[in-house]
C-alpha cells in the first residue's frame, strides 16, 4: 500500500493506482482512506465503475447516508 501511496502522491494522473489503493484500503477496513483515494480516482475519471463502487461501499461502511444520497443525484 505504501508504494501505491507514493505513486499517487507523485503521479497526479495515475487513476489506476488510486483505484487499486482504494480497493485495498476498503478490504482492510480503512474506510476513510478508501473513500479519499476512490474520490481522487473519480476526479481523474468520473466514469470509473470500480472506483464508484468502492466509494459507495466505503460511504456505507462509514454510515454516510447523506453523501450516498448526493451520489445518487
């Protein structure tokens, strides 16, 4: 995970690293960080379905119903 964090820090357009990192963090139960990296991936490509799903799952895990509602709009 640390390697991916370094890549994300220095490569501003690396969507794949951010998405992968978000997925790994979500699986590790680190939802706030998973949310952060999923949002960053979506800033690069809003149509990334995998990043969208990780974002939804991390928001659900954090009981952020308001944020989930905003995504549905």
